[in-house]
């Protein structure tokens, strides 16, 4: 990165001076206007919208929303009643509305345009959960920068990402949007993404502010049902859910989106503990808090506000600065202040936040995006190449019996079977505002591009969902006539993401029947599994000779799959969320507690048998654990050295191990370091990731991998609810995943 990213989390005296000058000139109504974010078009009603989505799915094209402008929008902007627009990516319209704000409103305060650019703008990268499986923060920083470049060229100033919610429940469709189950990895990737979005030298000539979300605890929805109740202990909140937000702020994020959920009875939108005590008092963070979509209005449904006015009052009192589309502030805040129910000083503080962000973005000086640049900056060759690299590194080989992969690039008859083998739209995954199916290479396209002189036989076999199109005879015939089957199955793009919770995580529709039929032919099967979440696929994993987890991998996914299947690229991704054997194990995560009756070990004997924390009908451990992933080569680990067997609580743990490529191909390995605090004032996880390094090794090459872990990162929220690095003995492991590794000890004194 040539230039340092822009920071939006610090008070700049020059900006403060401008805010101090502007604020007293504003009427109360103009102040309130700055706190209002609207959708600039009329949304179709839910029935129409569902129909559009269906048509889009059938045609493989993005939904044709044909948005009509929101009635009266220009007048509202002119009157200073709007501070921000949501999800407008039409550059002409952005500039047109901006011109009204800047040139025709009384004070000329520019609008700020926010949008959901979750895994790329037009260059669609793999879904964030897949991106996380690269374990490559520098790469994701570059990917986020491409997203910011393209989005900002289209007039987007504010990106509603990264989504940093820790997710340990794959029933929750939004697990697709985050980094997975781990706090340490989540924090590292949050930092990288913020840095990328806020790159200081975008060629669009503009700046972008990241907006981490959803603050906080959203990923802990009961039963994995989106928007459901969250009831977290303050300890888990602080140890698991808050750190990625803190990391995003430390990297310079100057805004945050609050979550839909309640936390132990108090909705995040009005939560004084999280919005005031933690954000402002403890962290001294001066940034802007935006609600989620209609979350202020939803306080009525939550049952803590009597009506929209009450919701506006409670939100402002709690420290919620900007109202995303509820119209609660627009309709009620002026009256509430006039009636003395909300102090104007609170409104002022919120407005300051908005003005600061707009000033720091440079919007007063450069309010317009340059139309000439917009087309130049999208889908550039280097961006497409980066999307390919991210897709390649995000895919995880979880099984490769007998070295079935890589396939030979010629001389092998391949049957390509499955409902996702020739799909483009599905590879885009969830949340793609500007992505287009026509930009995507399907798996079939990818194989065509890399196979020398042969076209694989292709049979769709069945639909992704439902009963239509089942054609077992064609699939069986193709499998019988082939040396190897490449079976592309999984979830469609619309099965994960927001409001897409599932209770059964197997393959939808008739896909398992298709697989059973193909498996009955005895032709070896390579499964390419596309999904937005960990699935429950124990049967499939047995039937497959090789299994590649390829997610919804973005515009270059098909090519990346082909490169891996044919061996041009050696797979290197590692899972960042555990894959359960059965839904009944959920929530399932490696950093669990030991319990008083751990399932490993002898257990406590009662009634003549060991009573342990386990199931009588399934193992405790996952099908594929956190951190796991295979390569076409093998890696050996040896010579663990704990160079600092005793450290002070302000010291640094230094641990090294030798990792060797013991196979015949060059490959990348993600070396992982875990610790366990054996005795604490409170119970500690059986393992916690505290370091990782992605290294590339040539055949036979070995490297000493050294980790420096500051003792300050080994603490916990202790009995007195303070973050403390407690003295005591720790175990440490260095290994290829969360299950094994070389083991040592150290002591914190
Ligand atoms: C989602 C947010 C998103 C917002 C605006 C909400 O439904 O929860 O993640 O940023 O919509 O589109």
C-alpha cells in the first residue's frame, strides 16, 4: 500500500473549527435533517419485490428494480431535510442530488451516500466468509481497496462494511457476510478491510469511510434465526463480540452501524451500555453511530417504544446519531426538542458527528464523482486478476482420497454434473448491488478455459431447489461414460445472507438423490460445493473422492475452481467456521469451554457409567474443524521452541516451530498458534487462536516460523469484569488447524 489509509476516528482541530463555525448557523430543522438517511427511490411493495427477485433468478440477471424517485426527494434535499442517501449507486443521480444539496440548500452541506458494498462493487469477490478462509489480511486489504475504488467512482462515500459479527451458528444466513467464528482472526480481518476501504490514494480522487456493523452481538441470534433475541453475558459480549469492532476503530473506522437485535432485553439501537458506556466512556471513540434499516421504528415491535416518536426519543437519548430510513428523527426530533424531551445538546453532538465525517471525506471541497472515471475504474484487468487470486485462496480442499485431485489436463474424460455447474448468478452470492451475472465465469466456463482440447460432458441433473428438472438417467449415463465426475452442488445465492436462516443445512431440493445416482455408477466423484455457509454434508463427504469447498466465489470463481481441479493452483484455504456433522451440534466452535464434565477424558461416573458433556447419538467434534484445509502437498511440523517460557504480563511470548513442505509441489500453509489458559479466575476456552502466518514453501523447503504474541493479548474479562492478564500456566500449540499441533507450555507471572 503506497499511502496510509485515512483515519476517521480522530478529532482534527481544523475540522473541529469548521464544525464549530457551521453548527451555530443551522436551524434545529436543518440539524435534524443531517441525521436523516433515506432511500432515494420508492421501494416496491414486498410482493412486487419477491416477484422481481424470482424473475431475476430465472433470468440470471440482477433484479430490474426500475426505481422511481422517492416523491418530493428533491424538495427535501433542497430544504436541508436529508443528510444521507442509502444504496444509490447511479452516478448521474448521485451527482444530481448532490448538486441540489450543495448549490440549492441554504447552507450547502453535501449529502453523504452510503451503500452496501459487502464483497466488491462491480468486481465481485468471494463472499466475506470465503475471503476470510484465505487468512490473508494483506490480500483482503487490496480487495477492499478495489471495492472502494469502484464504489467511490460511482459516488459512494460510505461503505456499510466490514460486517464483523462473530458467527457460530451456520443456520444464520448472515454468517456469509462475516469472517466466521473466531475473535482473533475476525479482528485481524476487520483491520485489514477498514484499511482497504479507507485507502488514502484512490484513483477516483475520492475518499471512502468504512462502517463496521452490526454493533453488537447480532451473530448470536437465538437458534440462528435472523433478527432473533440475543441474550449474552457481558463477559461474552466483551470477550467475543466487541473485539472486532474495537479493531476496526483502531484501524481508523469513524462510524458504526448498530444492530437490529436486543441484548438481554435492551435493543442495540437504544443500548446505553454498548452505545454510551463502552463506545464513548471506555473507548473514547468520537465516531458516528448509524441505526440499521428501520431499526428505530422497530423499537415499537420490540416493545420498548410506544410509537415512532417514543422510538426517536429513546434512540437519541441512548446516543444513536443517524436514523436509517425510519423517518423517526425526520418526523419527531424537532418536536421532541421543542417539548424538552430531548436536549438540543444531544442533537448537536450527533450533528457534529455527521459534519465531521463529511468534512473528513472532503465532500465540501469535492462533492461530485467524476463520470468519466467511473467506467474506467470498474472491472479493470488487475482487479479481475485480484478477484481470481482471492477466489483461489478462499477455496478449501477438505478431502482428497488417494490423490484424486488434481485431475490430468488431458486424456481424462470428465462429466460435469450438477445444478450449479453452469450457474453464474449463484456465484455472486449474497449482497451484490452492482454485480452482474454476465461478468461471472461459471465452473463450466472455467473448465472450458483450462482444459486442453476437450469439452466436458455437461448435465444439469436437477434444480438447486425444488423438484423440477430431475434427470437421473442423463446424469448416470454421463457418469458411466466418464473417467471422473465433477459434481457441482450446494446452495443458490438467495439461500444465504440476510433473512435467509435455515434449520436444515443439507443440500436442498433433489440434489442428494442426484448424487446417490451418480455415486452408484462407481465413477470417482470430485465434489465442488458452493454455499454461503457451512453445510451439513456427512453423506456427501463419504461419497466424494475429493471435496472442494468453493463457497459463492464471485466473478472469477469458475476459473479458480478449474485452476484448482486441474492443479494449476495448489489449494491453500483453511476453514474459519466449523462444519457440523448435524444441525443438533449447533452452535459449534473450537474455542468452547471445557465444562466440569468434558467429553474427552474419563469423566465422572454416576450410575455406573461416565456422565460427560456429549451426545448419545453423535460425536461432539465437527466434520471439518476450524482452521482445517488440505493441500496437494504435505507439511511437516517439528521443533517447537517456547523461547520465553516465563513472561511478565507486559512481556511478549515468543514461540517458533519448523514447518517443512514434505511433498512434491510448492504450496502455501497457514501456520496457526493457539493457547489455553489452564487456570483462570473465570473459565477459559480450551483453545484460542493468537497468531497465524501464511507461508509459501517450495518442495522440501523448510522455514522456522516465529510468533511474537504480546502478553497483553492473553487476558480475559476476569471475575471483576475487567480485562486482565492473569498469572498462571498456559499451553501453546503450533499446528495446521485447531485440532492438533506441537504442544508446549509457558507461564505468565
Ligand atoms: C442490513 C444492513 C444493511 C442495511 C442497508 C439492513 O437490512 O442489516 O447490513 O447495511 O440493511 O441496506
